[in-house]
């Protein structure tokens, strides 16, 4: 599959109306720290480019998973990890992006790291704190 990409978030794009989860990485959700920054980094990478997507799988949520590349051959997953705006997800990647992670990125992207470790209570606590702050504002 090839075409211009509409960026949904830091690790999800749409090509030809197909929503694609980028292979092997985890970027912050839009409402989490660095989520918007990850999305805009992806927009900058994809803008005006024809993206190639090699489908590898379908995830638990029914989304298409693909290795996506820029016209010059650069792997979008690798580029986002190098920028420190996504982390390798070894369960799915086999660890192929881990060596690209900048020092300290797992502390910076602590919510993504918690998800990978199955510690969803950390997410729930964060989301509850954010909801409480919105009520006070």
C-alpha cells in the first residue's frame, strides 16, 4: 500500500482510508505528555511524502499493523524512536528499535513504558489526576 499519509497520532497513520498502526513502537497517547509533540513530529516526517506500508499483522483492536517507510527508504518507526518520541515495543518488534532509543527516553515516556509492562493502573491514576485538574479549572 502506498500513498499520502494522514497522521492520527505518533504511531498511527491513515493511507487510502486504512488506519495503520506503526510496527514495533509505542508513542504517547495524544492526552499524555509528549503525545502532541509525537504527532507533530510524524506530520513533519510525512508531509508531502508518499508513504509505503508493508502490512505485517492485525492487532488486538483490529487495526492494520505495517512497517512504513518514507520514499528515501527510512523506516518511520525508527525515525520516531530516534527523535525520542516513541519507544521500542519488544513484544512486537523483537527489540529491533531498542538500540535507537536515546538515553533516558523510557523515563520521559513513562506512561508508554508502563503500558508495555502491563502496569495499566499507572495510566488509570494519571487519567484520574488529569480529570480532577480539568474539574478544578
